[in-house]
C-alpha cells in the first residue's frame, strides 16, 4: 500500500472514510463511532451492537431515551426481541450491509456516481479501503 503526504491523498482518504461511515450509520444502522484517515487507509470504528436504542440512534454513545423508556427497553423490549430472534435477523442484515457497502463503494470509486452529493473522482485502490477494516473476515 502506498504512503501519502497530507497534501496528496490524505484529505481524499479522510473524505471517503467519512462518507462510507455515514452510509454504514444511516442505512446499515451500525454504531459507527469514528471514521477517519489513518496511515493512508480508511479507518472506520464501528460495532454491531443491537438494541432498540442503537437502532433508533446509531452511533450515539450516550442514551438519548428518557429514563422510563430506557428502563422499559432494557427490561422488556430488548429481551422480548432477543427471545423472538428479531435481533438475529437485524444482525444478519447489518453483516450483509457492511459487506455490500464496502464492495459497492470500492466498485464505484472511479466513477462520478459513487455518492449523490459529490461529483469528485477518487483514485484509491480497493486495498487502501479494505486495509484497516474492523471486520475483514466479513469482507471476503
């Protein structure tokens, strides 16, 4: 993998990491904590935690529910959805979306249509995007 100076590619890598992190958070409902450039590769810190709160507010570390709703979720809603295997389906969706988002994003790197909000060209390779993935075993 190539190493870049800040003025060459690092801003570009940081932008890709940020956009991919937003896609994973918004559509995959993954808890993306941080997305950044590190050592010329995309670094996205995320977890597959599943609870009612993380599905409604993905990426939020603190609990945004009122105390009564938080207790209701912890005591009744989350155990019920776990028992009914709903969270297993959500976890399966998140794993599939994680893989699909990485592959789709690297497939569309050299095209203008990789992001609806941007018309920039990115010239990074697949290895530079996959190099620092949190769960590389899911990307195979």
